[in-house]
C-alpha cells in the first residue's frame, strides 16, 4: 500500500478474533488449586495486540463478539479507555463472554484453563464483518484460533479479502492453542504444540492472503507441517510471499523477507534482551504489537524486531497480559538504556513510567465537589443541637445530586466523599461518569493514621478500582524529625499499597496550620515526597496568590514526574471571593487542573438543612449554585490565560 493510501486510512490496523476476561491468580509459586484471589484483565490474543498497539501510538480497532453481560461491558469499556475502536465489537445476547483462569507456578509452568464453551467470540460470523469498517484500516490481523471452526474461519477470510480489496495488508498471528482445536485436555490449556495434519491444512488455507506471518518455532512447525524448523519455513514460503517472523523467546527473533536460507541464523536476526522470565503469557501479543508499530510505519525490519523483542521482554517481566504492555514513551525509555536489572519489574523508574503513561482517561480540567468531611459534620451537628448524625448520609447524597445538576454528563467533574457518612453517595456515583475520590486518613491525625487503624493495603482491598485514594497530611518542612519520619513512613506505605491494589493516589498537603508558608514552601514539600519515592497521581495543595509559588511547584513536578495528572486546589473554608482571587494566580500554571472545594459549597446549606429551614430540593439548589459560581470562575480565568 502506498504512503498516500495509508495516510487516508482512519485506522492503522484492525485485529480480529478472541476476546475474553483473564482472571490471573495473584499468588505466585503454587498450584492453581491453591490460589485464593484473582486480578481481572482484558484478554485474548487479538484483543491484547489491539491494546498493545494502541499504547504504542497506532490507531487500532477490534472485531469480535462479547457477551451482553458484565464481563462483555468490562471489555468494551477497557478498550474504549485504551483508545481501541469498538465499532466491530458485537454484543451477543445469547452467549457469555469467554473467561480464562491463569496462574504463575514457576518460570516454566503457567497453568491455564479456557472457559470457552459456546462463548461469544467463537460465534463471530460473516454477517458480523462490515467490509467498509475493515476497509478503513491499513491492515487486518487474523489469528489461528479463529480458523478452528467453520463460521469463524469464514468470517476471518471475508475480512481478509475485504482489507486486501481496499488496498490493505493481512497479518497472520498463528496463535496455536491445541486445546482450542480439541487436541489437548481441557485442563492443559498451557500446552503449545500437538502435531495435527488437519490443523496444518486449515491454517495453510489463508497463507495466500497474508503479507506478514508471525509465530513461535512451535507455531511455525504446525503451520509448516513438520517439526524441522527450516523445512517448515520452506513449506510456508512455498505458499506465501509474506514476511515471515519466527519468535525465539530470550533469543529474540529471526525474520525472513525473501527466500528461506539454509540456517535459521541466516535470516534477519533481532537481538533478545536479558530479562528474568516471570510470566510468558501475553509476551507474544506484546511482541506482535511492537513489530506492528515498526512495520506499519515503514521502519526497517531490524527496527521492527527491536521494538517487538523489547515489548516482549517488558511484558515477560510482569503480571498480566494487556495491562503489562508498554506505552510508546515507556518503550523508548527501555531502549535508551542497557543497564536494566535482570528482574525488570524491580526498576522503580520503568514501573513509574508504565503506570503514569497508561492511565485513563486524561483530564484537561477537574472541578470537584468535596464532601469527604467527617469531623466537621460531627462538629456541625453538635454545634447546632438539631438533627443527628444519622441525617448526614442523606445530605451527602444530596451533594451528589447537586454535582449532577451542574455537571450533567460532562467530563471533568468529580465527587470527593467518604465511606463513613457517604457510603450511599459513593455507591450511587458508580453509575455516573464522574471522577470519584475517597479519603483514607483519620481526620485530624498528626502523625498520619488511617481510618480504622488498619494498614493501607487492608483498607484498599475492598475499594472499587475507580476510587481515587485521597490522603490529607498536615506537614510542614520545619516539623521535628521524629514527626516527619513517622509521617513519611505512613505516606510511603500508602503509596506502595496504592500501586499494589491499582488505585490512583491524591496526596493533599496542608502546611499553613503548623507554620509560616513562604513562596517556596509547597515546592519544597512536593520535592521532599518525590525524594521519598512517592509519586502521587494527583496533588491537592493550598491556594496561593503568588504565581511564583505555582511556577516553583510546577518545576519540581516536571523534574520528577512529567506525566503527573496535575494539581487541584483545596478550599480551607475560604470565601468565594478569596477562592476566585486564588484561581487567577493558579490558572497561570498548566499543571493546575482545577479545584476540590467543600465547605465553601456545602457549609451554609448543610446548616440550614439540618435546622429544617430548607428542604432537600433547597439544599441541592443551594449547593449547585455555589458549585457553579466556582466552576464558572475557574473556567473564566483559565480561558483568559489561554487567550
């Protein structure tokens, strides 16, 4: 395909085939029977490749079927978050989404069970293939599993012919799983090779359509019909002029653009990387994504092989398949250095790059109604002498209604609410598109403690993954050493727990309660926490009227964490006018994304509601009005800065 033809395609590649939910055992080193908890990820080879290629900057789409069930919706939502076009993802009302249960036993053993009896993706048929959608891509990837049944075979061939007719190319991932051809026991999903002439014949039927063929040596053997690797490559070449790529694990890969030579090493050899094998599952899909990034962009074969081998090496060091795949920035970072530890997942720098460049969605701005206060409500009820604490959960639900009245379905709004009084509001927020934050600190604690007195990881174990962990710490640079050490220890434990449980962290720092605040105070504190090895996804900082204070903070963040999500301003019960004045100074910094303000919005309506002078609707209307003033004020100063 010409460069001009490729340029006008809306997608670089569409992948077609398996799409499932992977349930990965979280305990490592034992039998699958003895694993007690599982992490949930999207899975299925073509789905993993679509995600991996999207992370590397390619425009990708997927053709598959998922069940019209919770797991099918999970897959669709994850794909959308990753930027994969889901036009070709069909929801099947009659079949369930496929599941795979996987484990990591040792470097050579990865127990795997496919739950794919009459599953949705194997019901893909020719009627599901939209030739216009297929023709919108520069290439189509088909895979071996979807050649194992007549209907999915026909759908794959129809799509391949459609992309060829539109001037595109066909990629064939051999992806041989004997169990999915009925050649291995159902409990032997990890088996990679069983010779079978019928499988070879079925796979070879698509070879004339292919422009790129990728597989392991075992997969080359099944496609070529012999366990002699060079003879198998020769048999494939006799039926296809495609670029052939043989994956060789730690030894890298070998590519054959033309005639097959006498020795494997006489092809185009791509070097491997010396990385400890932790989990081979998913590494081949990452390899394919990396190769496609180079191949579809017209890079030399050697470069394609380097990208592919590097992506495979990164993923082989991690837990999971799709979530382990690198971003383009991460891949470039990996290739720029050659002194990585053998146990690659021990590299804090690479893991931070992986985490911070693969978060979704992005936020241009974020305006948050904060009602996570607990001690303040205790005090309010006690001061008023009317109502009781049992009324507070209802008021916090009204706050969510106020947020919804202002935000409607728009992106960039959020709710910060606690689990003690705000549990019902948290549950209701699950059905909204809003950012949701939740506090973990024991109110007023100094040194920092977590609510309930438990360890952070224990608390977070039952929090939904979309809840951002908010932690307020009262911290001043001039605090005594023992206090600083105690607080640092807690914050570091919290950060590590958040990464372990896959929760984002918002770190709120208030210094003014315990000492004077100078222009550089917040920058010093932010730098201190980075020095501990703590990388919050968000910062929540005190408002400052001096633009120089924000310039200093921004410089520290850019030095340590250029992919930080940003800063939101806290309110400290300031008046509306005081906050609007502080907005003008903060808006000069692109790193400041908005605010998370509470008492300025809810304090007066809460008092009136508890005293009975306004009803539910009055409380909602009052909070919505206060919130709107701040939202409009923030956006106005931001627009003036942009102009």
